[in-house]
C-alpha cells in the first residue's frame, strides 16, 4: 500500500496530536511521525497549541474532529482526566492523563509517563528497579508518575521536596516502603532523580547538593533541554552514570503509539529521530 506524503493526508489518514501551552518546542511530532513512517502507517501527528483553561474542550473535540489519539502535556493533564469517559487504573490513581485513546466514541485516559521512565531506564542502563534505593527530588506530576511505577516494581523510594506536605502526599499515594527524606539520603541512593524544573536555565541553582553524590550512582534529570543540565555535567565529572529525560520521552511515546495503533512501536527508528542511544 502506498502511503501519501505526510503533508498531504487523505480521507483515510488517521490523525493524532499533542496539546499543550506552550507546545511549539515539543519533540512528539518528530517521534511519532518517525514511527508511522517506519511501519508504513497512514497516520499523521501534529502539535496543537491549546491555551490554559481549554484542555477539557480540546479533549472533547476528539469526537468531532476525528482525532484517533491525543498526547497531553502541561498544563492540561488534570483537565484531560476530567474530560475522558474512563481512566486507566494508573491514570485514576495519579489523577492526571498524558494520553487519550478512543474506543468507538468513548475516550479512555491513560498515563504512560511512569512506564516510559522505567522502560527508558532499562533500555539505556540495564538497571532493574527491584530493591533499588531511589531518591526523587520533587513531588509534582512527573515525580508522582515515576515514583508510583518504580515502587510498583519493587524500588524503595525516598521523596525529597522543599514542601514537606507535598512529599507526604506523594508517599501516601505510592505506599510500600516509600518515605519522606532529607537530601542527605542521596548519599545512600543507587538512583537519584531530579523531577523538578530546576536546571532548565543556566542561572538557576542546582536542584541538589552535588557533594552528596557518590561512587556507583546513576543520576537522572528528567529535563531534556538542555541535553545536559549543570547537575548532569557535575555528576558526569564525578564519573557517575547520567541520563536526561529523552529516554522517558521516547518510551512514553512508544507506549502511546501502541495504545493508538495496536502495533508495537518501532523504538529504534523513533530513538534515531531524537538522538537517543539505546543499550540494545
């Protein structure tokens, strides 16, 4: 079957999109369109700027505008959870949605961030979560998704956040052997994750005290622009294994791809599109 050029969709072309505010920086169109091309699927993926406050309306528009899949980024994740007909167990527990799929006229809200992080960690480092000592700095949406998935796969989670109430709420959410910790706990961690936005700009302070880092640790910064934050540069200088957020972005997109199309995502092709190096 001949697939038309991506800029000339036909009446049979399936459309997916990402909504956000802002959204022009998103790498999701590059990821998903590389996947569609690799499998020869007659799909197209576009970025749509949706102003804050209009997320629920944008999700509802999936029914009338013919969208088959939707990625949801800030600030619309909570609004998307309110707009769908049904939530997956993970999305229901987190209260936020980053992916919407269709079952006929029904809209199903999913959250692929946590499994995206875990799959990216495995693919880039071969680290397994069971028994892993993890300190997550931050307690926002990204931290919640990552902490929940790691805890469900056997990791021991310590949450460090400047607002203790938020840390306590996250620990209550994930349960298990998780706990609220001070940053000093980083010294005993196997895996250290920055889930705050600190580091996106050069003039910002470090999210953690790098003197707490130690031999054999892996340091992950969920920021992917810049490619290497000051935290990752310092950790790498100390000889530690480092990762940015591109792996999480890649694999959460791969899970969305599977949910929408029913096909396993061509991860290698999608990784090449954004410059992610895989360990297999």
